[in-house]
């Protein structure tokens, strides 16, 4: 049994830990969001931008819960809060547009 466990360990030594995979996916989401804004394919006021940044930062926070780094935890937590605010603003703007469309009769 020990031989089997040693062989399994030798086979999988090169695979990254789960938390590094999760954190890397988070970083890739944040970078993709930034690239989309910089190339003009997404607006920084869009729901997609806020969700990509918020989910990405949350995934990095999951990774940081295993390998603690306080400055990184601080900035990723701030990024989640700011992204949640962006989602809130997006929904407020949407509700405002729907209300103004209903009031002027053009929504019919």
C-alpha cells in the first residue's frame, strides 16, 4: 500500500494545489475583464465588468485563505466590495431607465 501511495505521489507531484488553480482562474478573470475594457469590447459600467472582477477577486480570496497574504487579502476584498457596488449601480441605472420609460409612455 505504501508503494502505491508513493507511486501516486510521484505521478502527481507536478500538479498545482487546488487553491492555486482556483486563484489562477480568478486572476485570469480579472485580467480578461481589464483587457475587454481596454480594447473597448466592454464598458467599465457594464454588469459583465463588475461580475468578472468580483468573481475573479473572490476566487483569489479562496486561494488566499490557504496561503495567507494580508496585503493581497486586503486588495482582493476591496475589489469584491467595489465590484458589488458596480453591480448595485448597474441595477439602479436599469431600474431608473425602466421607470423613466414607463412614465413617458414610450415603453408601450
